[in-house]
C-alpha cells in the first residue's frame, strides 16, 4: 500500500531529513555567543582635546593609513561593518562616535537621553578613554573625569532597568566578572561596570625618554585605575607614522589595539579577548595590561603596601602623581570650570546666519522673561483668591452672610444698642 502524500512543510520537519538537520544546526548556531540577536555595537572615543582621538579612530578603521585627520569639534559619527561570525552573508554593524570640543559640550552629550550609554546601548557598549602622555599633568584629571562620567551615566541607565524589576544590570556586571576576572584575586573588589572600558595612552613616543621613576609613577597610577575599574590599558605611539627607531614596536602596539577593539566591538564580553601581545607591565617600556591580568598586590601602593581600601590606594597614587607632575590641580580646575563655550572657527563663520541666530536668542530670552512674569502674576492672583475664600469661609462660620456687616455689639449692662438719633434731621 502506497504511503499517503506528505502535507506541505511536513518533509521539512521529518526527523533525519537534510532540512531538519539544517534547521537544528541553525538553531544551535543562533544560541552561540555573538550569533543573531546580539544587536549593533556602540563605541565612543572620549578624552581631552588634541589627545589623538581622531587619529586613533582613523588608524583603527584604516590601519594602513597614517594621514593626520582634522581636529574634531563637537561629536562625529562613523560606523564599521564586519561579516557576522556565523553567517558571512550578514554584516555586524558598529556605531562609532568621537566626542570632541569643549568640556561643556562633552557634558551635554554625556547627559543626553539619546546618546552615550543609553538603555539600548549598554549591552554592547565600548568606551575608549584617550589620554595624552605628551601632556602628563592632564592624564590623571582627564582619566578620572571620564571614569566618573561613565559610572554616573551607567548608574542612571541601570536604575531605569532596576525600577522595572529587570536583572540586566546585574547580569552585565556578572558577565564582566566571570569572563575577565574569574581567576583574579581582586574579583570581588574591582568595580565591574558591565561594559567594555579601554584606556588608550597615546603619544608614548613623546614620553618614553622621561626618567624611569617618572615613567614608573605614570604606569603604576594608570594600572591602578584601570584595574580598579575593570579596564584594559594600552600604550600607543607613532600614530602619525612610525617613530624613529620604533617602527616595529609602534606597529605591534597598534595591531594589538586593533585586535582588542575588533573583539570588544564585534564579539563583546561574551568571550575573553585573545591578544597578539603578551601583557607588559614593565614601566621602562610601553605598558599593555588586559582587564583581569593585574592585581592590587602586584601594582602596590606608595605607602601602605597593598593594604586598605581601593579608594585609599587611589588617593595615595594621586598624591604621588601630583608631586611628580606639577600642574595637575590647575588642569583639573580648568576642566571643571563652567562657561567654556563652543567657538566656531573663523573660516566657518557666516554673518547673516549669526545675526539671525542672535535675534532668535534674544526672542527666546524675551519669551522666557514674559513666561516668568506670567507665572508670577498667576501665583499672585491665586494667592489673592485663596485669601478671599478664607475670609468668606470665616464669615460664614461666624453666622453672617458673605459680604454682610458685622452686627452691632450690646452695651456692657445688657441693654440693646441705641439707634442713632434723627433729631438733627427733623
């Protein structure tokens, strides 16, 4: 007897068929880290002016190009694409921003609800803090400022998840802890942000000839901050082309950084990065320390021999850093000063546009003043109405109709009050 014909789609579901095996394989691949469902990556390059953010980003995207890009003012966007790990017909997409310009502008970006570590971005976020070794006094203020900005924004973003009863923030923290610090003795002391954090110390070629003790304080301070915050630390040099006598070393540092960034952006913290270079903590050369490699004990502290709190250790390294690099406090004060407005370069100014803009700003200022005056008048009117209502309520409680005059009082001996005499009118 002939077998009944298969219904549409039944052949695909037949156990052991090539279609069933294909579906099973696709489902298994989809479950793997980095497969479909990871979503786009979001990367931010931040740091001080002229630290080399644009150059570093350009060398990451185009490793063979050594031209110097124009300095960035404001925020610039680009993207990178790469064949998906498990489906080469698809492309993984990374959105990349460089935050430049004034400190005030940077704070506006950080505090924006639409940019910088939003709820949509934290799962695949990568932050690169760029510090300039050719300006040593600015390294610590810049790094601490941006670390604090990252922690503050993550705190507000994570709070939104937690208010909804979602466990994503804790899952992200545990992901970083388990993948990077599972075998580290400080895993319960380190601040796990849940995102990928990279400290890129550029222009090492301008710093490498400093006194060894100076380089030691710089490297130990950076290592301490990086380890305390679960960050990768990479020295870089020769970004504008190989520096004299260090071509191979510069290329190796950049290649290692590029490999790290590709992993963090397109694979993420689901897997621990495998880098080309071995970790290097010797301060006499370019430092490269992956997250999870260092320990507070190996870094040490200037005074307390590794004992005490993380904050206490940071305070000790900061104190020594300020002695070694005069001008730290001045740099810090300049960074925290308000009113550093964005200035349009002369070649981009347009008088007509500027005039219209100024007129609109004046109109806006007048509108705000009118609104404030209207609000104040409304408040006064409301207070007057409230007072009148209170007066009416008091009179009603006393038994007199609203608006009526109070009755004449009786004389002390109980006799009714005398009516006014009309004798003068007769």
